[in-house]
C-alpha cells in the first residue's frame, strides 16, 4: 500500500513546500530558504509530540515520526494558506 512507504510522505511534503515557496520568490536561494523554513518550523512544532511518544512508548519508528512531522507540516501549511 502506498501509505505504508513513508518516503512518499517526505517527497510530498518537500514538493508541497517548493510549490508554496515558488510564487513569492524568483531567486533559488529564497525558494530554498522558504523550504528549509517550512521543515524547521514543522520540526519545532513536532518535537514535543515526538518526545512524548518516546517517553510513553520508549520506541518510536520512522513511520510514527513521519506521521507526527507530517501533521505538524500540514498544520503549518493550512495556517499559512488561511492566514492564521
């Protein structure tokens, strides 16, 4: 099943970040800066749930980290699109 392979989630998030960054900038440095900013902001937002999961269950796999990070990334994208 496609959702079992978490590498597709990372590719979708990376592509989505590029699509969000391209309309506002014409220089590649600014686009890459926005993409890195999206991922850094999502990491900051996702670190607490990831550490909480690790604390309670003692083992966290790549799939769980990807889902938590993906949820943080989706929240950031929606908040940027809506203007929160």
